[in-house]
C-alpha cells in the first residue's frame, strides 16, 4: 500500500468517526470500522514495507465478503451492507494497485 493510500485511509477513518452519530448503523460498529482504518493507515505509514502494507488489502477483501454475506441474510441491513461491501472492495483495489506499483 502506498503512503498516499495510507494517508487517504486515515482521512477516511477520521471522516467515518466524525460521521458516526449520523450514519444509519449501530455507532459501535461504525466506530470500530473508523478506528480500524486509522490503525491500518498508521501501520502502513510507520512501516511502508511491513506486513500490513503488503497484505492489508486482504482485510478489506474479507470485510467486503462479510458484508455481502450480511446483505444476503438481512433485509434490514442490506443497503448499508452493500454500500460497505463496495467501499471495502474499492479500498482493497487501491491498496493492491499501490502495492503492485511499489514492487
């Protein structure tokens, strides 16, 4: 993951935390996701050649797949889960492209 993607992830995580009161999902879930983005971005900035920088995109893929599963079984959370699945897939792609360009 490039430093730009990591910095963008930190900004995204901060935005998620700031918007946590206004999103239509449980606040604890939103806070956990926001802090995860902050931690992942900070880990990459701290160690740009570390394991999180090289394989952190897999976290986003797993999150995307889990949200597709939630969308399949929960009518109540379907829209939010699908939006989150797409967002996680975009983060995974950005991180993977950043890692390939770095290599």
